[in-house]
């Protein structure tokens, strides 16, 4: 991504997953984390500005021990 661009991520899980989404900068430093309110609820990370050019990483995991896709 280029410096100054914005990132928006949407995770629409199945009923058993409470998604947690984290965006990290090119150095692996977390910029923003969002956790859905419950299992089966979408997680939206909205309008996060990039802090410099490079490859940003989005990571999705299950919060509160939930599993799913």
C-alpha cells in the first residue's frame, strides 16, 4: 500500500466464530484491532490510514476461544 491510503476490512463469520481482526504495518506493529460483539456477528475494521508504504498484514482469529471460518 502507499502512504496515506486507507484500509477497511470486513469479516462475515459463520455462527460459531466471534472474529477478531488485527491490521499490522510493514514492520509487524499492530495498528488497529477490532473484535465482534458475539459469535456469528461481523467484525468491521473501518478507515485505518496507512502510516507508510509497504505490505500490511491482516490477521483474523477467534475471540473467546471460538472457532469457525
